[in-house]
């Protein structure tokens, strides 16, 4: 087997999703209010973030994933909230669509 036939059917998508576990900063568009969450999935077109508050569907946010390597800047995007789902312990899993990569 080669190519797509080797991938699990849940991963047959245009862009591979990477499972990650890193702190992410979010800012509501037009605001300097900082929010923090954990990025748990990342692909070329979106990400899933677990956080302590719900974000409204359609809301735009700026995100910043820090780099552990000083030679690489943080990964910064503008994203739109696709959904917020309640998960255990009063936390939320927020699905974001990446609209623009800032750097």
C-alpha cells in the first residue's frame, strides 16, 4: 500500500492534522485582551484549542504559538471560530479555521 491507502480513513483529508500539546495565546480581534489555551490539533487550515471559555461561532481571533527555538519566530495567525464544544471540567474545545498566516 502507498499514499492515501495507508492513512486511516479519519485522516483522509486535504491536509494532515498533527496532534500537538502546546500553549497558545489568543486575542479577540480589535482587542488586546489575552486569552490562553492549549493547542491540541494543528493542520494547514485549522486548529483545535482547549480553553476555559467558550468563543462565539464566527468570532475572529489572532493566535500566537510560541517557538522553543530562538531561530524561529512564533507561528501567528488570524482565525475564525467554527465551533465551541463543552468538554470535561468546565473547559471548551474550540475549532478554528486559519484565515491568514501572519508569520
